[in-house]
C-alpha cells in the first residue's frame, strides 16, 4: 500500500525585494517589488507503507516546504499529492488523524506541566477511547521508559528525556506516517542511539512509515532504508541507504592525538588513506573502506607516530551530500 | 452530506476537545503564581487610586448620584471592568509568536480547529484570572466603600461576562490573525486596548459620557464587552439584561463570521516561517 505519492509537486513563493538602505526601504513601502522564488520544483515521490525514508538536502533546498505541503499546512502552486489516502491541503483535519509530526526544535509538550497532562490532552484531541488510551499509554511508557518523569514538569526534564516524551506522544494515536524533523538534534550519542532504536521498533511493530529529515548521518544510516536527496527544489537522488552507504558512506575520518610531534615527510603514500590535516600533536586522515581496512590504515602510521588518543567518525552529512552533488555533476558532464 | 446525528457527534467531539484544552490551560495557569500575584497587586493599586479620585468627584458624599451611579456603585463598577480587562490573555502576541517561530505548524497538523484551540485555552485562562481578580478587587472595594448589592445583579454579571469575554476574544482574534499578513500586530493591539478603555466603558460608565458619544458607542461592539456586564453587576434591571444579551449575541455572530472569513483567507496563503 502506498503511504505517500506526489506528482509534479511545486511551490513558488512571492518574495518582497527590498533595495538597500533607508531610501530603498522607503521606496519599497510605496512601490514594493516582488520576485518569484521557486522553493520546490516538480517533485515526484512514491513511498510504500512501512518504509523508512531519509529526506535530505542542504538548508533552503525545499525540505521544509515539501513537508509543509505533505502535512497540509501549505497549498502547492501546482502538482498533486496523496498522503494516507487524502489530498493533504484539502483534507488537513482528516489527514491529521493518520499522521504524526515531531519537530526537534519545537515542542508539543506543555512546558510548565508534567508530560502526562499533554498525553491526556492528545488522547482527547485524537479521540482515543479511554480503554485504548490506557493500554497505549502503558505500552509507550514501558517501552520508552518514561515512568520516572511522567509526573515531573517538562521544564525540569533534560533534553533527552523531553525528546523521548515528545516522540512517545507522537506515537500515541498510532500514526500511519510519522514526519520527523531533526529528532536527535542536540542530543548526546547514547540518547541518540536509544531514540533511533525506539523509532525503529515502532516502525517494525506498527508498520509506521517514517519520513525523516536530519543533518546527522547516523540517523540516516541506522534508521532509514532509503535516501531521497533534494537540491534546488528537485529530487537529485533516490536510492536505498545500502547503496549510498557503499558508495558514499564508505569513508571514515580518523582523528589521532599524538603524544609527540611526528615527522611524516618520508612516509610513502598508502592507497585509500588521505591525510587531511597534519599539525603538531594532531593528525586527521580519511580512510576509503572500499580500498583499505581501518586496521591496515592505522598500521601504516604505527611506528612513525606515538598515539595518545584516537577516534573514528562518520563523515558529516554535509560532506556526504556534497559528495553526492559532486558525483551527480560529474555524471551530468559525462552525459 | 453528513447526517444530523453525524454532525451532532462532530460537535460533541469538538466540545470535548475544547474542554480538554481548557483543563490543561487552567492547570498551566496555576504554575504562573508570580504573574498572578503581580497582576493582583496592580489591581489593588489602580482600584485604590480610582477610589480616591471618585471620592473627590463625589465630595465624599455617599448618597450623591452622578449619571445614575452612587460612589459605591462606581467603585464596584470599576472592580468588574478591571476584572474583565485584566483577565484577557495576550492573544495577539501569542499568535504572532506562533506564526513567527513556525510553531503554528505543530497546531495545524492536529485534528482540531486552530481558532477553536485558542478560544478554549483563552476562555479557561480568562475565567481563571477573572475570578481571581474579582476576589482581590472585591476585597479592596468592600474595605473602601462597603459591601456590594448582592442578588440578581451578580447572576447577570456572570451571565454577561461569558459573552463579554467571548466578544473580547473575537476582537483580539481579528487583530491576532492579521499576523498571517503583517509582521507586527502590537500597534493594532494597542489601539484595541485603548478603545476598550474609553468607548468600552472601562474607566467610566458610558452613561457619564456626552450624549453624542453615547450614541456612537451604542453602535460599537466594545460596550458589550465591558459596560454591559459591569453595569448589570451594580444595577440589576432584568429587562436591560435581556436586551444586552440579545446585543451580545448579535455581535458574537457578526464577529465570529469576520474571524472565520479572515482565518480561511489567511490559512490559505500562510507562509509558515522556519524549518
């Protein structure tokens, strides 16, 4: 079953252009100049029920605008969409029963009250029966381990605790489709991991379709099965995460803190290892896992440097996206 | 077409959602103790100042009648209008903030009317504050000019206050929803508040105003929001109450139609900020 389809979905905004300076502002007051800004340009999507999709793109690529059209908040300039069987902007209220939203930087919890009060309100707004609400609440409280802070005012919760409550709250009405916008922003690694696990578990148990935007490669890698990248308002790439991982996520960044200053001048080049930064006390290099293993790469440096500390990181998502844009551009040139 | 029973069920569902929002808003009010205390002390101050002022106007004569009001009635009238005015939550600032920071996106993806949500939360807060202010204001007025006339007047006051707060909601909603188009609503809010103070009869019962101004006020919605309930509280005439109620209902229908029209137009071309 299709969870979401769009066809030629586009949105153009009229933006007021203000010339520079005070005289420009005054002129704009009497004779405003309008300019069309294409935010989303003819997007075609087809997402099946139960899929977990990462929806990526740099700032200003049209991610938020697309999500706002898919949730019925914005009317498109042209094109069609169907979400959970409804045209979002025409049946916003009916659609609202079927979808959930989590905006990492906006809270749905009442700040001065304990989370349980917001849960109760949500159960009423989504018209859950009392018995259903009680069962649902028990299940989510247990799985999300919310017991200890259910009765603590939200303002006294840590960000991690609050986010767990936010996400549990958005699952309360069993949405078929959950829109997550930066759900792990600002959280530490352990909490991020836990939140991803919880979302994945809901996806498996209830076949909730997940539509996620994030700047965190970990969210994409661990939570999603498919990646859609948009750029300049259009779809640039739509592929399984596995393939993107093979092609792009195969690079790791290794950061070494050195105990002594190292002299790498006479060192031969190692295939698949690319030194990015080399300064006293610090060495950063990237490893192409398709060509060389992490251990082998480290071996190349052992004996030449004395390592005090070491971290292995995924490249930041911006870099991955940049890589995708790069290869896309190369392909365009070739064709 | 939805059947009659289906429509009734929808209304009942909307009503119970409104009550749920009202309950949580009421609970949140209890968390704002400092704000409540501050408002109450402010009320004490203004009522004291006005009592001094009116005492001077009446020359300290408790039996003197000006424009149909004795000193005691005027002071109690002020208690009622102040309790209503200070009860109104800053609706325009709130909606403007929601539009600016994009929080409106969260509200619009809920299966509940946006205006309905704000009405429920507004009424719960306003009712809570109204009763607190009435108690505090009543205490000082009682101490300064003596007990009020209890009886039918208070029942009329409560009845007309529900309509009055709803009219104030709609007036403020018109200003608030303009945030969908303009960046700043505080100027319009300022004007609205000052109209309440003057032609709404907050500072002065309309009966004390010049004849020509009274005639203008009769055609404006502001009198129904403050003057009607406060006058009914001090001078109970059941015939007047019925007429006041009818005028309130008329304004409620007219203003609700305007708010619905503005909302429909606004939400259609809304540009939600932020991501």
